[in-house]
C-alpha cells in the first residue's frame, strides 16, 4: 500500500472554491496526494513546495489562463496535464491539446470519469522510458552544458538568471524577481534585463549551435522550456 509520500501528487487548479474542494476530497479518497489552488500564483507556490505528477487544470483563472501554463508544463516535460473546463467548443479542445494537455474534459464530467482519465494519463507517463536531462547547469563553476555536450561559461549575472529559471524548469519566473536577484538590482521594467537575456541567448546559441530554450511568458517573466537539471552542491 502506498504511503502519503509515495502517492502520485496532484494539484487541482480551479478558481471555483466549491468545485475545487469537491475534486480535492474525491481524489484524496481515491488514494492520491492532492492540494487545491485557486490561482496561478497559488499554484506556483504549491508546486515549488512539491512538484506535481499531474495538474488538473482550468482555463479561466483570475490571474492568467490555463493554456499558458499547459505550454510551460509541456515545455519542461515535468508532469501530466488534464484540462477540466467549462469551455467545450472544438476550437478550445484543439487549443488545449495543442498546448500540451494529455486529456481535455468538460466540467460536469462524472467524478469517476475524471479519476479514470487521471489514472490513464499517469499510467501512460509511467510507461514512458526515462530520459536524461538535455541541459545541465553547474552553479559552482557557472557552466551550462548543452544537449550536445558543449559547455558555456556564464558570467555572474548570467549564472543568477539561469539558476533562477532552473529552480523549477518550465515555471515562469517574474521579471521583478530576476531583476532584484541580479548583482546590480534593477527595476523589473529596466531594459538592461532584456539586454542581458539577448546577449546570453546569442552567446549560448553561437557556442552550442543549439536553440537556447528560454521563453518569454508575456506579462509574467521568463521560463526555461526544456528538460534540465542542476548539479547538486555539497556543503
């Protein structure tokens, strides 16, 4: 029998409190580890505490939309995505699946169908052979290794930027947080941050002959949209 720590971890991202509570309660009774989030901001806080195996995701959220988050999660390849939304048009379904959702359900679906869909996605993900991280970052040496093995030496500012994005690959890091963490803190609107990223992108792509997988999440910040890992630092 699985313990709480072993159970697959699900985050239910739904802004309607009653439905969110019902979903969390049902999935917990079904043997999952479950937490609920009512906004993208709350989701990011909870996912930083424990990375989910699957996100049950609404589209209409008070501080963003589920399509954007689905793209982030699929770019990072970190977990399963099941959309559960009131938007049931063919166009919405196609958009959701194109953004990377593993399944798309319309609200008022039976709880048993939701559970069965989640289990199906988790089984499919578990059956996939594990893959090695494509990018690797060493925070001690400030070195970023590309999928082809090429190593790029970063400056202090570049190392801070990459380190923040790789705390949780695929998750957007706000501009303000990045700017404040740089050796010379700048306001999040300062164009020097854009200059830093543009220079780093050109440097990495020239050295590795690979696309630098840093995406702009408009209105939020930046995310590292590829498989990646960080070397563990021994203390």
